[in-house]
C-alpha cells in the first residue's frame, strides 16, 4: 500500500517535472524559464529525498541540502542579472 | 553551406563512433577488482566510511593537490587576463561606469540571514567529508556560494582579497605540509595516517582526512571566491 | 521507478542541452546549460554518486552559471 | 500505519508538485506562473519531506533543515525574479492593467 | 541498463555540445558548447562507474562493508568525476576571461572577427 | 638526509608549495617573491640534476609513491633515466628563462613555476588520470601566461589555442575513462602489462581517443593552425616554454603510453611524417619570425613522432635513447634559444632581423642555434639523425629515411634563408634590450650536449673536434688585428693539420697533404685583406683544419661529421658577402642534399655489412650497387656534375675572392676524395661497373658543358667557376674508369687543378682588387701594369689547357690513355672536344684581360699585393715541379692506389711508358722554359719599343671578336639552361604548393576545431581499417 | 550605527546566532557525540563572531518567551494560510479556463525591522495568489493574482492581515 502510494507519488512528480521541462522549452521569456528552473530545483529536492527514502540512505539528503542552497543562488543570480544588478 | 555540411558529417560520424561505444558497453554487474579493493581498503586502512573521499584525499590526493593548483592558477590567470591582479581596485565603486542597480531590501536581508546558515552548512559538508557525501570541494563551493550571495546582494561590496589570498596560500601550504608530514610520520607523501585513525564512523576519525578536508575546503572556497570577484564587472 | 526517473532525467538533460544550443538568447542558453548539469546532478544521485552530484550541483550549475552571467554582463553594452 | 501516513503525505506533496508543474504550464504570464510554480512546489516539497520524516524519524532533523531552507530561500528568489521581470517590463496577462508600481515609477521619472 | 541509458545521454550531450561549439558564431555560445561537452563527459564518467543496482560507496548504518563490496558503485570514477568537474569549471572560467578580453579588444563577440593570424 | 632532500618528489613539493606561497611572499616584498621563485626553480633543477646523476651511475629508477600505498591503489610517479633527462633539461631551460619573467607580477611567477612543475609531472607520472590532471595544469598555466601579451591578435590566438586544447583534453578524459571501463585500471604500467585485454569497440575507441589527444597536443599538421597562431603571437618567452617545455611533457606522455598503441605505430609515424614534411614545407613561405619558429617547432616534434614509433617497432632501445634524447634536447635548447632571440630582436618580419648583424655575439649565437635546429653537427640533433637513419635502414624503412631527410632539407632551407636575411639585409640596427645570457646559455648547453651525444653516437675521437677547437681559439682572439689572426690561423692549421695527417697513409695521406698544403698556400692570400673581417678567421680555421681531418675519418660517422663541418664552414664563408646570400643558400642546400645521400649510402652499407667503418666499403659484397649509386649521386652533386651544377657558379663567383680560390681549388677536392674512397665499392659487381660508366659519361658531359658555359661568360669569376666544373668533370670521369691508371690520372688532375685554379682565382682576386671590375669586357691590357700576375695567369692557363709543356698536358694524356685502355671511346672523344672548347675560353681569358687595349683608368694600376702573389708563386712552383718531375707525384699516387688496383705503370727513368707512347716531361719542360723565356724577352722588348699598340691589335687565333661571338652563339644553343629551369621549377613548385597548403589555415578557431574533429575521425577510421585488415587476414 | 550602541547590542545577537548555528549543526549532523558538539561549538562561535562583527540583521536579533510564542502562533497561521492559499491556487490551475484578474497593488506595513519585513514579504510570497514585486520603505508592491481592490489599506488587510500582527510582535 505504502509502496503503491509512493509509486503514484513518483509518477506525479515525474509529470510535474515533465511539465516544468515543457515550460522550459516553450517559455517565451528567459524569466519563464528561470521560474521553471526554480520550480524544478524544488521538485528535484523532493525527488532526491524520495530516492533517499527508496534507497534507504540518509547521505543523499545532504545533496538535497546543497540543492536548496544552490538553486536559490542560481535563480537569484539570474534575477539580479536581468534587473541589471550584477 | 559546405561548412555546415561538413559539421554535420563530422558530428554524425562521431555519433557513429559513440554508437559503437554504447553498443559495446555492458553494465557492470559487480565492482571491478580495483574498485572492490578500494571499498575494502578505504574503511579498513584509512578508516574513512566515505570511500570516495578516502580515495580523493589519500590514494589520489596527488590529483587533488593538482586540482587545487589548477584552481589556484585559474585565479591567477583570470587576474592576469582581466588585469585585476595585485592590489584590489583602488577606484571607488561610484566611479565605475554602468553602475549596478542595488538589490531590493528583501534580498539584502535574506542574504544577511542566509549567509551564516550557508557557512555553517558548508562547515558541515567539509567536516563530514569522510562520513557522508561531500568534502572539501563541495564545501568549498558552498563557501564560495555564500560569498557569491553577498556579491549578488551588495554589488558594491568588496571582499577582502588580501585576506582571501593569504588564507588561500596558507591553506595550500598547510596542505602540502600535511603531505610532507605523511612522508615523515606515516608511510608516504599525503598519507592520512599521520593522525590516529580513531573509531570507524566517528566524527574525529580517518586520520588526517578531516583536517585535509578542512584545508581543502578553505582553499577551494577562497580560490573560487577570488575567481568570482575577478569576474565581476 | 529508478528507471523511470533516469529516463526522465536523461530526457531533461538532453532537452536542456538542446535548448542551450538552440536558444537565441545567450543568457537563456547559459541558463539551460546550467540546468543540464542540474539535472545531471540529480541523475548522479540516482546512480549512487552523491559526491559527484554535490560537486556538479554546486559548481556546474551554480558557480559556472554565475560566471557565465558575469561574462555576459561584461560583454554587453549597458543600455543606459 | 505510520508508513501509510507518511506515504500519503508524500503523495499529497506529489500532487502539489504536479499541480505546480501544471500551473507552470497553464498560467498565462510570468508572474502567475511564478506564483503557481514556486508556491505549490514549496508546499509539495514540505509535504514530501514531512512524509519522509514520518518514515524515518531519524532523518527528521535534517529534513527539517531542508524544509526550513527552502521555505526561506524560495520566496526571496521568486521575489527577486519577479522584481527582475517587472524591471525589464514583462507585461502582465489579463486586461486590468493595474500596476501601481509602474505608475509610481512613471510619475517619479515622468519628466525624463 | 540504466548506465547504458546514461552513457548514451552523456555521449549525446557531448555531441550536442560539439554541435553548438561548431555552429555558433558567438564566442560565449561556443563556450557554452564546451561546457555542455564537459557536462556530457562527466555524465559518461559516472555512467561508467555505475554497477547494477548500485548505491553510494559510503559505509554507514545502512550499508556494511561486506554489503558495499557487492552493492556499491565504483568509487574510482566518482573520485575522478569530482576532479574533472572542478577542472572543467576552471577551464570554462579561463575561456570566459578570454572572451571578456576579446570583447574588450574589439567590441564584438563574433568568432569570425578574430582571425588575425593566419597562414 | 641528503637523499631524502633530493628525492624527486620534492620537485612537486617545491613547485606546489612555492606556487602557493608566492602570493604570501608578495606581501613581504617584490624581491622576496623573485628570490623565492628563482630558488624554487633552482631547487627543482638541482633535484632533477641529482636524479640524473644518480641514475647515470646505474641506480634503479626512483619510484615516487604517494598516499602511503602501492601503485595500483595510489598514484605513483617514476624517475627513470629518460624522465630525469627530460626533467633536468626542461628545468635548466626554465631556470634560464626565469631571467625573462622574474620581474613580472607575481601571478606570472606562480604560473611559470607551476607550469614547470606540471611538465615534470606529465613526464614522471605513471597514472593515466594524474596525467590528465598534469596536462590540465600545464594547459592552464599556458593559458594564463599567454595572457601576458594582450594585443588583439594574441588574445584571439590564445582563444583558438584554448578551444583546441580543451577539445583535445576532453578526448583524453573520455579515453581515460573508457579505458577504465574496459580494464578497471588507471595505472599505466598495469595497463601496458594488460595490453591484450584492451579489446572491443570501447577499448579501441579509448586508445584512439588517448592517441588523438596526445597527437593533437603535439599540433599535428592539418589540425594545428591554433598552435601556430599562438607561436606567432605569444610573448617570446612563453612561446619558448610552449614549444620546448609543454611539447616535451606531451611528447613524453606519448612515449610513455606508446606500448598501448602498438597497433597504431605506423599510423603515428605517418602522421608525424605528414606533420614534419608539411610544416617544413609551409615554413618556406613564412615571413614572420615567430610563426616560422612555430612551423619549425611543429616539424621537430613531428620528427620525434616519426622516430619514436618506428624505433619502438624495431625494438631499437639503444638507438631510441640517443635519437629521442638527442632530437629532443636539440629541439628544446635550440628552439627555446631562438624564441628568446626573437624576443631579444623584437622584430616580426624576417627581413628586420638584420638588427642582429651588428652584434657579433648575437649573430654567433644565432648561427649556432640555426645550425643546431637544422640538425647539423656538432649538435645533438645531428647525432640523433645519424642514429635514426642508421636504425631505420636496419629495419629496411627506406621511405621513412627519405621523408626524414627531405623534411630536414626543407627545414634547413628556411632556417638558413632566415640566417642569411639576418646577416645581410640592409636594415638599420637600433637599440635593443640586451638580455642575451640565457640565449648564450642555450648555445652553450647545445655545444655540451652535442659533445655528449657525439660520444654516445660513437664519435670517440677527439681529433674530430680539433677544427672546432681551433675555431673557438680564433673566436677568442677576434680582437687582434686581421693579419695577426690570419697568421695565427696559418700556424694553427699547420701544426694541427700535421698532427692530423701524421698517422695516415695511402690515398688518405696524399689527399690530406694535398688539401692541407693547398689550403694553407691559398690562405696566404687572406693576408692581403687588412679590414676587420669579423668571424672570418674562426671559420677559416675550422675549414682549413677540417680539410685534412676528412681523410683522417675512418668511420662513416666521422666522415659525415667532418664533411658537414666543411660544408658549414664554407657556407658561412661564402655567406659573408651580401650578394652571395642566395647562392650560399643554394650551395648549402645542394651540399646538404649530397650529405644526405652519403648518409643514406652509409646507412645502407651499415645494414649490409653491420659496420660503420669506411673500410667496409672495400669489403662490401656484390649487392652493394645501391650504396654505389647513393654515394655517386651525393658526391656528384657536391662535385657540381651536370644537372646539379646550378649551385656551383654562384657560390664560387659570389664568395669573397680569396674564399673563391679556396672553394674552387681546395674544397672542390673533398668530393673527389669522397669518390675515391666511396665508389671503390663499384668494382664489386658488374652492375656497378656499368653504373660507373654512366658516372664517367656524366663526368665528361659535365666537362663539356662546363667548358661551353665558361666560354659564354663575361664575368671573370663565373668563367673560372664554370671552368672548375669542367675540370672536375675530367676528374670524375677519370675516377669512374675504376682502373689504376684512371685513378692515378684523377689524382694527378686533381693536384693540377688545385694548383691552377688556386692561381687563377687569386689572379682574379688581384684584378678585382685593383680594378674593381669583374666583367671581362671591361678589362684589357692589364699585362702591362700587372706583369707578374699576367705571367702566373699565363702559366696557369697553359697548365690547365693541356698545352704541352706543363702538367695539364700530362694529365690529358694520361686520361686519354686510361680511357683507351678501358675502351671508352666516346668519352675520349668528348675529352678532345672539351679540350678544344677549353682553349677558346682560356685564350679569351688571357687576351681580353691582359692583352688588348688598356682603358685609361687602368693606367695607374699597380701590381697585385705581395700576399696575393706569394701563393701564386708557390703554386707555380708546384706546377713546375709536377710538370718536370711527374714521377715524384705519380709514384706515390700509384703506390697509394696499389692496394685497390694493381699498378699498370711502367717507368723508364723519368719517363712514363705505355702502349700509346711515352711521356718524358723533363726535356720537354726544359725546352718549354727556354722558349718561353725567349718569348717573354721578345714580348718585353716589344712593349718597351712602343710597338705595343699595333701588336695589341693582333688577335690570337680564334679569339677574334666576331669569331668569338659566333662560338658564343653556338655554345649558348648547345647549353640550354635546362638545369636551371629544372631546379627553378622545382623551387617554384615547392613554394607554390606551400602557398596553396597554407590556405588551410583560415585563422578561424572554429574551423580549427572542426579540423581537430576530422583529425580524430580520420585517425579512428585509419586505425579501424587497419584493425579490420588484421582481423581479416 | 554608533559604535557604543553596537557594543551594547552585540552580545545578544552574537549569542543567538551561535545558538542557532549550533542547532543547525546538530540538526545536520543528527549526532550528539562530544566531538561533534565541540567542533560545532567552535565553528558556530567563530562564524557568529564573524557575522556579527559588522552591522547587520543578526545584531538585532533578540528572543524572548513572548516573541517565541508569537513566532509559534505566526507559524501556525502561516501554515494554515499556506495550505488554504495553495488549495485556492489549485482551483485556478485545474480550472478549465483560467479566470484571473492580476495586477500590482501597494500595501503598507507597520513592521520596522528588516527581518520583520523580510518575514512578511516571504509569507506573502509563499501564500499563493500574491507575490512581492518590490519594496520601498514601508510600501510593498504586491502582484495579486485576483485583484479585488486597489486601495492600499484594504489590500494590506486582505493580503498581509493574517501575519502582520504576529510578525510585529515577533520581530518588532
């Protein structure tokens, strides 16, 4: 039961990522794409955490943590670039 | 047009070469002998649960040393190329053309709050290099991210390049010194067993790996920060 | 499930890669390039290489992209 | 039982992720996409991690940190992005055209 | 199977990077091509290290040494990949520094403008 | 303790720690930085030098372990002998080069230091991935250092370089990892041990990726535009480090990994050959100094890339050591020195290098470097090439020999062209910063290493270096007055030369005496010049001492060595005149080509007999026809035979006047000596004897053509030059007879020619000195003002033309007899014909110059100076001696030849009796002397009596202007300038193709990367085809 | 900021920051061994010292039971709002036709400390439907998915009303 739920969750996340990538491809402006990236990184954190659960290894969570830092950084950098703040 | 065609031909041919690789490749069903002995040796001889860190900081520490030399040289090269070497910019930031737009208060406050957290997190990654994923490089990159965050939020902020440079040099020299210590005390250059291995899996264990990791992290962090600073408009 | 995600991630990597080559805007291309390595990092986690994943995430998709942004900034005339 | 609760939480989170993706896809302009994307996925993330915390109580502190981090950073980044979008004059969807900020800016710098 | 897919992806990414590097005129785009190529290479490295049903070669409560020998992925490529990534980033940085200087010298980024020395 | 301090690992510790600490030292002060930098480099040098020392004493290679574990787990490095040589030489160069960077910003210093360390890492590491890391260290240091010059051109070149090398190192990374995927090993030693397990598409591709990267880093021919651009635009010291150091590292990596590529050895060699030949070809058309050096660098590395796989295939380990070490060290020191010199000169265009001309020290160094880079003695490149050719010949790889030699010739062509431009273009010198000492250092290192390499190559004899030592002595005395130097030369040469010939016997002794005495006598003429001829006397000393050294040679190596010394010294002597530059180059190139043929001949001989001794020529079996052909071609080129004579008139005519005399009289005899020694091999087989007939015909055609060409000339010296060619033709034909009589004749004629041409060229020198004119038509009536000169000239002409009383007659008679004996009627007929033509121009010589109406401006002329007359008179004495007492000469000649051919001469007292008649010159001589005394008295009386004006208009038979014009027209039609057209066309074709090929280099970095991609693909395809081929068979 | 003031304020911010960092350190390590404690303490103190050396938000941080209480209250309110707004958001997303009425309105905040304003802005941003575009003194410009009013005060009440009080009490 729990496994089935997890699988369902995984598929949903999968679709979420797919939509995000689709937006990335379609995105009219760079901001759209960056927003998609922002979303995708957060989803990726979930994904990694989920995989940590599946694999039963807590060490993968550290990667998720790095992701948290880094996604923020990249998005902020692009935003600052776009508003001519670099 | 000819050019484009020839590019296509080249790429396609390379693709064929690659295809042969993919077709010829079979997934590894068990670790290769060398890998297997690494997995056995690193916990046993180096006392490091993280085999990768063990390899990076002891068996292949020479590579790692080379790698920090690479980063170090990139910092110097970028300085040479972009003409920013030596004393930091004496020009007041107001005089520079095309002044950057200041960031919003939210970003600035957020940065101030986040940077200490990122730093402690970097410290965590560095110090736990031998236990969990991560280590000097990753932690160093996170340190650099913290500094980068400051640079992004405060375009006028001048990091103390002199301090960074000195820290970097000292850390690098200490790293080499630790290597020499391995030569004198333990079995060879860059041997981590200059310190007791400690209890397997404990925070202070795996000999000098945490120390090396810390030095590496500091050095990489400083180097990356210097590189970033040199790239700033 | 692992397979599924690896497929997805590989697809995403390729899409980002293609975008990085095909997009008109240099900025968007650089960002897409960074994204490719971001996806690659997730992929590394799935492949059991968290150390690499961390490095790739922090360096490949973080610092590299920022350096790109700085470079783009310095090679474009400011509008005002 | 706890496993099930955890899994359900994860599933809920996944649903939010899904809707974030969908929102990302369907929303008409940058600002609204940003809203749909960041918020839903943040919540989704929180829920997923909470679910995992139930699965693995030992991980919960670390998971808490991640959640905390994401909750702290995500609004800041989306704010910065929105500000950038606005500053490069990306238009809003819809026909209201209500934009106090732009109006204010134009008034302030109207002469120039 | 998985590693094969990833290997393919990596190699394809190398090809994509090459394509970008060879077709674009803008120097920055060329550098992007290079960095994509680098990413592709790193993916290849990791794919080569993968062992079927592998997990990270980090010994902890969830993975004992004996288990690791049968389950862990190859640590060597991972170690190499870490080094390679840092080096790749370093090279990208140098390239970008040169791109900036080139731009400053001629106010253009088109590679066709930089053909001073020939023959 | 000392051991551990000098352990090679410390190189890396010093390098890295020094690099890391330099920024700290910078805070302390600039001088601290510089001191630390130099100290670190010095420490590296000392350590590697100590390593070399220890290893030379036979220690086992030093293993460097890291990480406290054994190799397959941890990275290990190794310092073997080869490693230590590479490391030490690179360190030395770097230490010298530090002089150029030490005042730079600290970033430069640390990049430089880490670059040097990285190169040694590439050399020593035994781990594939570690090699990659060091490759990147080296690359990035290079990128950084290239940024030191920030002109747009240099920046864009650097970017191209970056693009290309990044692509290449990506290949390396992929290759390494694929190899790991196949074998699970990264340690190079283990990989080599498990070479057999590298199979399948992945293993194959992995190897090709690695190979492609290494080759590409060495900048192979079509895919190397980026490298050239960097060489062209980089700061010189940086370019030097790239050319010497970085290439060394990459090359050593290739060397190290070569066992992995044992299926691709020929392919590698082929690619190297392509690079070597084409880059040298394109270099011909280059006008930018640094780019030229770039082509040369690439070519040199290409040569190494040819040599290494082939020698590896041949399992020639000993040869490998000398060849690779020699070529590498030669390239390293010479190229680095040249690049630094380019920095010192600071001019881009080759023409502007004339600023060097006023700086004797610099020009000397430049000469040394150029000679070294062209692979000429006494520098290591020469020995290496020698050994290479020998080894290749053993493996029957003749095509490769041809490639190596053709490429070398091309390289010598542009290098020496450059040198002559630097020496002679009219550009003005101006102030240049004088930091020459590192360049001197390189020259010195070259000399030392050349000596060592020579020893290794088997040249143990010290006497071979005597000419060079004499040159050195003279160079040190260059501040003395001109005449003093000349006297010292004469004394030195007399002493040294007699030392040299002391132990000789037979033909060698005769020739040594002939050459030594001739050289000395003619050189007396040099006393006539009092101006400061900087560089002249050292070269003269070298040349004069090399002449007797040649017969001393007992092995082919010694022979070639001395031969090249003679060539080089004479080349530099010719080059002294601005007008001679082009001709000197021609002379050099033909001489080098000749030498290469000889080299090939010796190589083939070595293969056949397994000996390098010259006596092997006598022992060679009947299958030595190729040896004969090669020797004959080489020596005929050097002798100026028809078809390849084009270098001769220019070189003889445009040199300094006294040098011309030396060249024509003495130097031309070395080829005769070579023919005598070398072509004896012909009698071993019928085929060769038939070939000898061909040579005889060539000789006679040369004679005839030379005579006709001489008859066409208006230029005094050109006429004499062609006359030389003609005379040499006789000698060649005589030797080709391959009989006792023929050889006696040849030697006799050679001696005669030496005496005669010495006189005539000195006469010409005297005339030019007094009148400043060279054209015969502008002269006339000089007999009155220069009677002694006239007399000597007349005697010489008589002796040469074969008119009865004097030696020439005896020579002709002997020649005809010998031809008859052999049944060579055709050549005999041609001898007569040529003699007739000879009369015409000789008569014209006397008539037009000394007789006829004198120009008013010439009335005030005086007799030639004593120093010019002295050698003439001495030579005249020689002529008389030979004419009156031919037995004095012929008997020793005959005895000398005896070992080879049984004597056929019968002496009746003083007369030589043969079936065709007998020749007793003494009475004839006496008669002739009496007659000529009377004639001279009459002539003097006539002159005194004022009837001269009428007498002068009396024309001596056949030289009537109209009649002469008629002859001239005939000769002109008979000697169409085919040879000139042929060689001109060849030159034209070469330069045109160079020009065409150059179009490959579009200057676009992207295109270059496409080339790289195609290079890889071609490599893959070629290796794949070979793979399939092997699999199918 | 005058030097004497900072000297007074410093210990508090420094202390709290250290405590916070130590907490994060523990949370990340998930281990309470003595060695971890010692290292964490040292690192945290050093970092805290470094980051409170210069004026900044961390100097002004002070916690008291009252503040903590309000913080907890705020968290609850925030979570409820978060879920509510997200469900609201999903209505939009899953609607067959997206009917929105976006616009940027100005709201005014009474929060004075930067941290407070940051918290407010983050809260607004995290509750779907509204996103802070810019901040200018006490004015926040908010992108509102469904603009109901353009009046500043009403908008403030509608968007920030739920948190502002607690935030004011927590951060001042």
